[in-house]
C-alpha cells in the first residue's frame, strides 16, 4: 500500500484560540507530518504562485473573495497523477467553511478512480464545515472515507490522535 498526503498550510499569522499568532509551521503542515510518519506517506504541498497576504485579516478577506468567485489560484507546481498511490490524505484548513480554493484547483486536476481518500480539516471551531460536501466532486472516482477535524490550537499536541487515526484509516 502506497500513501500520499496532499496539503495546504499557512505559516506566519494564524488565528489560534481566539487571537492571531505567528506560527513557524502551519497546523495543516504539522498534521501532515504526523500522518506521513505514521503511515510512511509521500507528501505534496499545494503552494500558490501569488502568496496570500502575510496579515491574517487581509488573507481571510482574500480567501473569501476567492470562494465567492469560485477562483482556482494558480499553483507553483501541480501533482500530475496519483496513479502510484492507494490511499490519499487531503489536509488543509477550514477557510469560510471549506478548504482554500488552491486545494480544489489541485484536486480537480487528478483522476482518483479506484483510490481511497481520507481528509483532515484544521479549524478554530467550525469542524469539518462544508468540506464533506465538496470532496466527492473534487476527487472524482474516489472512495471517500475517514475524515478528521483537528482544532488548530490543539494541532501541536495531536500527534498520537492523528497517527492512530491515520493507521486505522489505511487498515
């Protein structure tokens, strides 16, 4: 069984436990590391050509505008195929109820036929939000399975929980 994690994460200013804090590593990136270590997964980072503003409050307004426009921000690199993988984990933050549009730009370019997809959403109180509704459309042909919501403020201390979930997810 080969495993892959596709993730988007925000370093720098983030909303954590009611205030904006600087993170050297974003919550989704932390979670990605926990999954990768637990199930020996390859990792692909979704990274936009045009970075989001460093100021968190400006960034979330940019994200809201992208959501309203159903934008697909250009990525620095695109994963061409998931053919070599059995299980694909998608990890990202809940921005305005779903993943950032950049994640969907990557997912919609892949053929997930016959693949098993598990996903993790980091959040500050909104849980999985609307992500479950978007996954079947974004991951065409996939068997959508286990999901996990991780409170962003708890991400640094969630390794055991995430690792156990990931190992269970791949069976």
